[in-house]
């Protein structure tokens, strides 16, 4: 193989593997965040009586929304 062909072949394989593995890993991370934290937060927010932790975080969020922005 000529050096130019080898360069194009290796660059193409690098791009393919980088994008395919990169997208797969990022989707796996987003799915694990959704399954772990996000669904638990939604479930906690819909309870008939909110937990103390939820009320504390809600107060912090409301305070940050009321703060003036620079």
C-alpha cells in the first residue's frame, strides 16, 4: 500500500470508530442518567406529600430564579 492510501484508510477508520463509539458511549451515559436520577426526581416530585429534601431543593431553586441577573 502506498503511504497516501494508508493515511486515508487509517483516517477513515479513526473517524468511523470515533463517531460510532463516541455516540454509543454518550447515549449510554444519557440513558443511565435518565434511568437513575431523572426518573427518581420526577417520581419524588409527584408524591402526595413532598419529602423534606424536595422542599429544600425547591426553595433553593425558587431563590435562584428570584435573584437578579447581571
